[in-house]
C-alpha cells in the first residue's frame, strides 16, 4: 500500500472536480446546456470514481482521517444533487472507521467543523446541502446502533453550525449593521 500515491490520487481528483471551469451552475443557461449535451457533468463521473476508490481502501482508510475530510467536504459541497447523494456517505464511513479504531470520531468531527467554517465563508454550501447531510448521515447511522446516538449528536451540532454560518453569510451581504452584529454574536 503506497499512502502517498493514494493521497495524490484523491487530492488530484478533488482538485479536478472543484476547478472553476467545471462549475456548470455558474454558466449561462445556453452554455450550461451546450456543455451538458456535449460532455455531460464530468464532476459526477469523477466524484463517483472517488467514492468507489474510497470504499476499496479497506483497512487503510484510517490513514486518510482527518487529512481527506476537507477535500471530501469540498467535493460534497458542489451543488450537484447526485454527486452529493453519492459522496456524503463517505463521511459516515470515515466516522465509522475512526470509531471502530478508537471508540470515538473526535479527529473527524474537529476537522469537519474547521473545514466547514472555511468552505461556507468561501461561498459554498446551501440549505439543500444541510438537509441532505442530515438525512443521509442519519439514515446511515440507523444501520449501526452502537454509533447511532453519537452520529445524531454530531449531525445536530453540524446542522446548527451550518445554519448559523449560512445566516452569517447572508447577513454579511445585507446593509443593516444591527443584523450583522446579531448574527455574529449568534455564530460566536
């Protein structure tokens, strides 16, 4: 097992699907349709490949926690529904992997909270992502009773943080200084 090779693969694949020139939702409707008809959404194809490769790592997954949490988060925040549905379960797998090794998933939790703050501040994330994140992780947790309560607590924590970060981002574009201060206090 060559850790550096796999690490390079994941980072390169995430860099590919997150590059600006592939963010189809930022294009005009005509350009979006033209690219979609000619090439399809390459982000989805590569995202599915990342997902498949992640599950093939077996016992070596632990080597990528917490290092791959940020890149996987960046990928799941791309506003493409099928890509999100396919890749958000990787988070549960990361939690389960760390939980089976240490009895908790503290490293994963700390890393995702840190990276989520950065990504939402950078303009990524939305209400739909928050709902998908909650429903997918909650559903995955139902199949593993030993970790279910811990996952539910984690999901509630992340959902609350994401709500506040999205509110903060919205208010920062608002003209009212009072709203900005109130939102900042809530976030803190």
